[in-house]
C-alpha cells in the first residue's frame, strides 16, 4: 500500500466533474477473458460489492487479443452510465483513450492487474510484477542448483504484465552462467497452446531441465506435454504463478513443481472496497500491491486458501 | 400483396430491434448512444464494404484482420517520425498494396480466393508479429497524437469523424458500383464469370481492383481504430474478419457472388452493431451475444436461400 488518494482532490482535468453524476448503483467489472483466475477475482468483487450495497456487473472480452471488444465494452458502459469501472485491461496502452473518456464522463476507473500508462486512472490494484518473475526464476534456479536448460513460455505477445515478469526472470537467470534459456515462446493463456508448443520443443531438444511459465494454465499444458512424453514426475521443473484445481492436481502428482499462488479473491475484494470508497468520498489507497506465495506439492494443503478458493467450489 | 424486398425487410428488422431496445434498455435511445454506435460500427463498416466487394466477384478476403494489424503498426511507425499525413498515407498504401497482392494471385494466378487470402493472412500476421515481437508501438509525439486521435475519436458538430468518413465512403463506392460501367462489371463477374469474359470484360482487372479496394477500405477502418487506441497494435484486427463477414452476409450479400448491395451492408452492420450495444447495456455476456449473432447469420442466409428457391 503506497499512497493515499483523496476523492475531493480527484480532478481528471475538468474541475467540474464529480464521480457518478447519475447516482447509479451499478459497478462494472471488465475482464479480458474467462477462466478460473478470473472467476476467483469476480467472486471477490461480486461478494464485496453486494455486501456494500452496490450491483456488480461483469463483462469479458474473450481473450487478451480482443482489445477492440474491450474498447466497445467501455464505450457502451459510458452510455449505460455506470457508477464505476474496475478494469483488467487487455492492453496497457490501447485502452487509454477509452479510459480517459470514461473519467471525463464522471466514471472513475480502477486499473486492476494491468497498469495503464495514464494518470487518469483513479487507483491501481496490482501485483508486484517484477517480483513475480524474479521469484519464479529464483525457484527454478534453486531447484536446478544453479545449472540447467530452460524453456520459457512467456505469455501473450504485447502483454506488458507477462513481459515484465519475463524481464525480471531473465535478469535472474543471467546471473547463473550454467543456466541456459534454450527457447522462449509467446503464447496465449491457454493450456492447449502450451501443450502444443511444449510438445514441439521437447521433441526438438531432449535436454530440457525446466520450463518457466508465466501462468498456471500454461504450466498445465506444459505438464500435460511432459506427461504425454512419458517423462516421470519431478524430472522437469515446471513453475508458474497462480493456482487452480487442475494445476493443484498436477502439483500433487509432481508434474508441476512449484506455483506462486496469488490471492485473486482478495484482489477482487480490494478493488471493490476501493471503488466504493472513491464513490462515497472516503479516503482510499491510490495503489495497492498484493503478494503471491510459493507452494510445492509437499505443503500445498498448508496454505490459507481463502484468497483463492471460492467457497463451495 | 407484394413481398418486401430484402433491403426493406432488413430495415423493418432494424426498426423493430431499435424499438425493443429502446423499451427494454435504459439510456439506449439517446443521441449520445446512437453516435457511440455509429462511431463503433463505422470501423467494421469499412471492412464490410471491402468484404462485400470481394464477395460480389465470388471471392472472399480472409486477410482483413491481419491487414488491420499491419496497417496499425506501419502507420504509427511512419507517424512517429514523419507526421500524421505520412502515417495515414503509409497505412492506406500498405492496405491497398496487400489487397493488390491478393488480387494478383486470385485474378492472374487464379488461385482460389480462400487459399490466397488464408495464406496472406498468415504471412502478414507473421511479418507484423516478427517485426514488433508482439509489442505495441506507442509514445506517439504529443503534437501528432492529438491530430491523429481526431481521425477515430474526434467530432464535427457532435457527429463522430468515423461516421462522416463512412458516409463519404458510401457515396464514393455508390458512384463506383451504380453509376459507372465498372460497377456493373463487378456484378457481372460475380454472377457468371464465363459469360462476363465472353462479353469482353477483363476478369483479372476487375478482381485486381476489387481486392485492392478491399485492402483500401480495410486500411481506412484500421486507421480509425488505430487512432482510437493511439498506438500501433499488431493484433488489433483480431476477430474483425468474422464481424465483417457476418455483417455482409446478414445484409444479403451472397457468398456465391453477384448479389449484394451497399444498403444491405449498412443494414447488416447496424443490426449487429445495435444488438451488441444493446446486449452490453443489458449486461448479457459476450458468449450470449455470439450465440445470437450466429443465429442471425444462419437465419439471414436461410432466408436468402428460401427466397431464391421460391423464384
């Protein structure tokens, strides 16, 4: 938690703008995609907003590639005159004009998970991205005892989040001359993409000791490829951020070695609370950074699951 | 009673849609929302005009989405160093050139349009992603950024600039299609290529120009969208191909060639555009939207086939 914001001082450029001029009770949560991680965040946002007396509505763009769709959603939400928007953007740059237009129309925007390159965003709820990449790399190097061949599944092309993670990870790897990055690939956040790519890479080079994955869905695909190749558990180190039931199963089997577990439900709740504070004129934190926690198969059941496990699921 | 023409049927559908959305969706029937939809749909309308033209000659252009990405990147690269006009010209030339390449392979080498444009789709995508490493091009100098943004985000008398451009494009293409022989030749080639050839129509020239126009219109749409996002995005065109095909098919353009109109394309774009807008304002999920649009497309094609069989 870095800096406080005071709603009374928020001035998006036009001194006359007040937040939520239509007194709406609807707060929109705009996601890039669907999937377990997004479900967890949505649960947190929805549960918290309902408790605080607001109506949560969710939209998703169908993938990080679908920037145009997210722009359309923001444009239409401006017409719908929602009270506020919590935005997990598909792009840190392309959404800026739409974000600024929303703010101009009295709709505050919180940037969640992806930091936007504009000062018009009212608050940020984010992860310490550099640290994520660094810690995954640190884990892999530790498992390899400083020496080995790695392939990297970096994430979607053009996504700043995954690029920053990889920049930090590759800086860590560079400190160990015995660590070789054989190949790095961009790919979408789907297990199927990772499965196909890992199968090809493992065929091309049998001397892979570890696979760096930016996200658990890619780690699932990579682990499935390793399994399909008849390679034993724990033979290839696979590490990623976040967790879901399938990822947890593979972790317990030993095909995934380590996961940096986040608290997406907590992230959703924090965004919701911050938005309500903004709308009701209270002081709020302008930037909140959340942490991830490393788990391995030997202690996967010893972590507090409230931050990522949806009750009843 | 005389049966309504297809275009009039589409108009009835659009009017009913607008009425229902106005009744059930708060804040739908406002000047601001209509201008919002016109601005959004103007972009896909440009691609739809290009797609309509190639479908008229019994072709197809699968490379439109990739062209959008390449135009976005190339135009911003030029803009950053040489200014807004250079950026716009670079974008238009890029799109048109790719269109002409498609036209050459389809018209001269006589490779199936599906195959040709599928191939160029992959090639253009690969080139764009290789050159940019998947990264967006941003940091447009402020003096250019404001002027460029006007293209996609500006207004004249509260009318969005993209909508004004769409009107101008409609008038221009209308003259080409309906007032000069070239337009009649396009329909003739699509209706019966052999007969058109026997009548002395230069098939290669028609197809070459038509695909070039498709690239040109796609580039206009790409520039509008690039200006709105104020950055060169290599994957900007994702999903736009199927939106353009969907709008054109709903508007009554035949996939077999020779049948289609600008008015029908306008109706198709607006029917889908207002539907997406209304569903968003009703908070229905993107997947529900996809289901409904898919059903509309199938129904539109089915209606067209039924009408043809009843003649």
